[in-house]
C-alpha cells in the first residue's frame, strides 16, 4: 500500500493523497472584537472543548480575557499541551457553539477551500501527524505544560490531503460515529444513574426501617447493624501452596487486570460468597462459580443465610466513596447497613440489581466496541 493512499476508503475514490504543508490548507485565526459575554472555553485532551468554569470550577481567564481569541463554529484550535491522552497536543473543531473565546496560547485556525475542518480534526486524532510534531520538539514541556511548538513550526508540518469531496466524506463519517458513541455513552450513564437512584430507594434511608420502594408482597421491617457484625471473611491462602498447578486454572478478567482462578476444585463452595479485591480499592467481583484468586489482598466475604446477589448489592450500596485510603475495608465493616431478613425479598432485590449490572455491562461493552472501531478506522482511513 502506498504511503500516500489509505488502507480503507469510500467507494468512488482512488489515487494517492497529495502531500502538503498544513499552511496550504488553513488560515490563521487570531484576535477578537472586544466582546466578553461569550462562552469561555478550554481544551481537554480527553473531552475536547469544555467551559472553563466546568473544568476548573471557575473562569481562570482573569485580565487575560481581553487577549483571548474569538473562535467561530467550524474553526479549530491546537492545544500544544502535553498529556497522557495526547503526547503532542490535540486539535479540536468548535462544534457546539456559534462563537466562543479561547486562550490566545492555542494555535487557532480555519480551513480554506483545500481542506475540510472535520477532516483536519480527525486527521490529528489519528496521531499520524505526531511524527511531524515530534520532530519540532527541542526540549520537554515548559512550566505551563505547553510543548515548544511555535505557530510557524506548526503551520509548516507536512500532511496528506485527498480531494475536498473525500475529505468531507471522511469528516462526516467520523462525526456520525462520534454521535453514535455519544448516544451510547449517554445510555451507559442513564443506566448508572438509574441504578444509583434505585439503590437509594430500595434500601431504607438512614435511621428508617422500611425502604421507599419495594416489591409488593413484602411488608416486614428491615434490620440495621454494623456490616462487620453480620459478614464473614474467609481466608484462602492455605489453598495456594501450588497455585500454578497445570490444568486447574482459568483466567478471569477483573477490569483491565487478568487474575487467576479455578472452578475444578472449589474449597469455598459451601459459602454463598462475594470476592473483595484489596482493602483499599474495595473492588467487588461476583463469580459465576466458586474459584480461587492467586494474588494477595483478596477477601472472600459471605453473610450466612443471605442471598449472594443481595450480599453483592449490599456491599455495592454501602461501599465508601473514593477518598484515597479512606476506602479501606475497616471503614466498610464498621458501616451500619440496612437489610431485609426475608430471604425471598433478598433474592428478588439481588436478582433485580444483578440484571441491571448485566444491562450496564452490555451497554458499556457496546460503547467500548464503538470506541475501538473508531480507533482502528482512524489508523486505516488516514495517511
């Protein structure tokens, strides 16, 4: 495949893309008209354009606002700041505002008749121009986090452009894909918010004996005790004398970290249990079948006569918010929790929330699939 021809492209387009300097396809944007009542934005490498007040909890422009650049819808800015999401900075098109004020330190520009703004944004999202940008850096980031890439040097990098028609086709395609990703992200967030609300409504409020919302056939009052008074912690280290014995183990995924467990022999099968990963992280895992984990910092938790799905939901509800080491298990076990003593009610509640977790996981997997598709196509549709 030619270095100036993408691996994947739309039907009807052929031939090599043309190598040009960036300044052949853009025009610089600078200055403003004195208005200060416009949205004041900043670029996040992860999230794109954001209101300064949302990102920093306040507007940080101060007296510098008079020097900000007036950016109009369809125009772009290059934030040449180094971050873990964008080693050589990020280019973002203004899409959600007709006009806005953006920091003068950004290299702002607009497309001309040889380029399409959305195509330019996604070209930089592909990281392919990073090869050119990397050549411009003579030293690391400055104290303000910005890379030493001047406007003149930025305008002079080489990029490959197809015809205007193909650029627009590619830009429109990725905009639609981003829209799909945003809708899927919203579905995930809606389900997460729904779960959060149901955890509040289907468990009694502090000091109360009855939940606000429950299945109609149950009327008994709930009990409240410290979690440590009802939960059991089971040690399994004695079963790990030869944890890597061939033939007994299967790899189980916990987040991004593979862990080792097995189901052929189940020393905890007498417990209807939940696994707690670490004292500080308090990450929960509900196994489909009993298993062991060949790593340190793990607890097998169970509550006698409790439905295991309800136990999992109970731990999920009362897990402390992330506050560094304040998420320690000692905090959790001293937390007062409310629970129904009716196992049938526990079973219904547990099944409801486990199904909700499956739904969230399904939506999350679909979101990740879309994100991976975008990542792959960014590599295959640009040169």
